[in-house]
């Protein structure tokens, strides 16, 4: 039995996966904790006594808490409408609602700044721009909170929509037979059953907002509303003898808040969980009657304001020669697109770097996640225990903000690697490793969902026939899991290609990414170039989402988030 286990390659594969998790999850984050808490809580207390840290801490918690309320309300209302009523065009509405989630936060911030400001090319061409010199409405505490809520409402929408689709209908049908109207049905039956999912959705939005860098940086810095991720970035830019320790302490504060939020969410969800009997059934189909056109019109207007307006403003700014010039037939130009795509070496290099790093990360994560999901679903207790432990580590690192992971990888790899005496700091390799850590859970979820639907008898039959682990995996497991693995890879690529939170601290000259280049253009005042580059990424993002949607038709249920 033991010899067959070794010959089958399962032990070696499991050992490689455990080593992968140890290097990417345990070592960097453990080192971050050791540096931050090496002297107990003294360093944390000293940091909290610093006025700038305490103020940034309050701003982070405040903006995350309040924006998550906005995201919870907006996402839940959208999920109820599309999940329980008879509105038409549910597929297109769902797809469009999720586009803001896939567009990077700093691109979202740039688009909204250009949509509402006095220099907006779109508003100027329509004669609706505010007077020159007017304070931009988004450069404020309220602007940061509102845009964070808008950015994370799709996350809430996904969680609540999935919960609605999985609820048995018996109690709802009984309440409707008893004469309960839609509002009473929602208040007395559905909301109590959805409470654990609502808590989970709020926690997810809170953690995402807590670690958001792009929106607080572009909107909060002009308003002097600094959050902890922005403070970390500012401290690194200033350097100094204690910069690494300072960053480790501040990053640990963010990590502790995120972990506490997730732990509290799990505890509250467990206390509020209701035992349900019966398998999931087709969702309710509440007839809106004469109100249906009104509801559909409201949805369309919401999409027009939250998606079409900022994206149109972004493209309008990209098509004018200078920021502040109105878009007309005389001023329209493609010079900015020509500049970022063919003339600027930094932008060309950024597109190549992001394609290489995001593509490599997507492929590596998809393959490794398939192995982890396979071990987590294994019948043998030892392999299943390792698989579930790695899954838990991946979930934890996904909950930890990207800037915290960046600090951890700086601490872990700022010195040359032992034995090899080679430094990966200031190279694409460290960005790749940080991506593997930060985005592993994204591909693991669809792989795990697909494995749960596999019949283990297929693998057992091949094992009895004498097929080794490698042959069983290549001939049986991989073909069945391939759609889910490919979907996970595209999700990772979409997330990594445009991100700025993880790479903001890790890039250097020659290793720029698309996200950092867009941010640096905007931060340096090259707004039209930033808009052109952001517009290209928006087009690429929507195109990849359409490919993923097409693949989702053949993939198992739950693999593509919006195809539930």
C-alpha cells in the first residue's frame, strides 16, 4: 500500500503543493508578524500613539464600515430584483452590473473624477460642467465612501444572489398561499433566512474596502483623508532607517482588522444560521405586474449612471488633446492612444510586463489550485487534511489586503536568496510571487466547486485498473476539471492584469505594470494618457468577461460567478 502510494506520485505532488503553500503563504506573512510583534504589542501601541497612524486607522475603519453599508443595500436590492422577480433581460443586467467589480478601483476613480469635475470633457461638451475652480465633489470623505460602496456593491450582489438561488421554496410558497404579499414575504421569511449571507456579504465588502488603495489614494489624498494603505505607500516613498519596521507594523494593523472582521462574520453567521430542509429549487418568480417597466427602467437608469457615465467620460478624456478641453468634432484625436500603445516605452513595457506576470500567475495558480482542490476532496484523511489546510490558508490570504501582502514579500525577499545569492527584489519575480499568494483563492473556488460534482468512482476505477496518479490526473481528472480551471485562470488574469494594490510597493523602473503606470500617469498630471491607457484596459476587461461568459455555458454551475 505504502509503496504503491509513493510510486503513484501522490506523495510527491502533495509535498510539492505543501512546499508551495509554505513558501507563498506561511513564510512571508509569518515574517511580517514576527517583525511587527517581535517585541509584543509595544510596537503596535507606539504606532497607535502616532497621530497620523491613529487618524489613518480611523479613516480606514470609517470608510470601510460606511461604504459597506451602501454596498450591502445596493447589492441586496439588485440581487432581490434579479433573483426573485420576473424582470426581463436578467442575463445582460447581471453581466453589466458586475463590470464595475472587474474594473480596477483606480480606473474607477479616474473615470468618476473625469465624469463629475469642472474639467470633464464630457460635461463640457454637453454644457453641464461646473464652473472652473469649483471643488471636485469626489475629493472628500463622502466621495471616498460613496465610490468604495459603488465599487464593492457587485460583491454583495454575487453573494446574495447565490444565497437566493440556493433557498428551498417550501416556506416561501406556503407564505404566498397564506396571502403574504411580496414585502411581507421578504420581511418575515426571506430576510431572516438570508441573514447569514448578508453578514458574509457585508464582511466581504468591508475587507475589500479596508485594503483598497486606488480609490483612497486618488480621491483621499487631495482631500487629506488618508487611510492605512495610502499611509503605507507614503511611508515607503519617504524611506528612512526604520521604514520596513514601520510598514510591517502598519500593515499588521490592517491584517489584524481584516482577520477580526472575517472571524466576527463567521461567528455571527453561525449564530444566525437556520437549518433548512430540502434541496435547492428554482427561485421564486414574483410577478411585478404593472410595476415591471418601472423596475426595469430604474435598473437601466442605475446602470446608465454607475457604468455608462464614468466609462463614457473616461473615453471622452482619452480623445481630447489636453485635459480640460471639451470633446468636439474639432478636438477629437487618437493621439493619446497612439502615444500609450506605440510611442511611450514605459506603457509598452507595462503592457508586456502585466501580460507576462498575470498570464504566468493565472496558469500556475489554475494548475496548483486543481491539485489542492483534488486533495481537499480526497477520501484519504491525510491528503484531505493537507488540502483543507491549504484551502484555509488561501482564504485567509485573500482576506488580507494586497498592500499587506506586498509588505510581507518585501520583508521576505529584500535580501538575496540563500544558497543562490540572487535577489528577486525589484524584479518581476517578486510581483509574480505576490500575485500567486494574493489571488490563489480566486481560482481555487471554481476548481473546488467542480471537484464536488465529480464522481469519485471514476478515479477509483482507474486506480483499480493500475493507472498511476499522473495518468489518472491527466486522462480523467484534468479533462473534467478543465472548464473550471480555465475559468479560474481567466478570473485570476482579469484581477491581476490591471491591479495596483499588490504591485504599488513592488514595482521599480523596468518592472512597471499596467495598474502602476495608469496610477503614476494620473498622479503625475498626465490625465489624458492615463485615460487612454485605462480605456484600453476597460475594453480588454469586458472582452475577457465575454469570453468567460461564453466558457461558462459549458462549465459546471458556480464556476463563472454571474452564471449561477
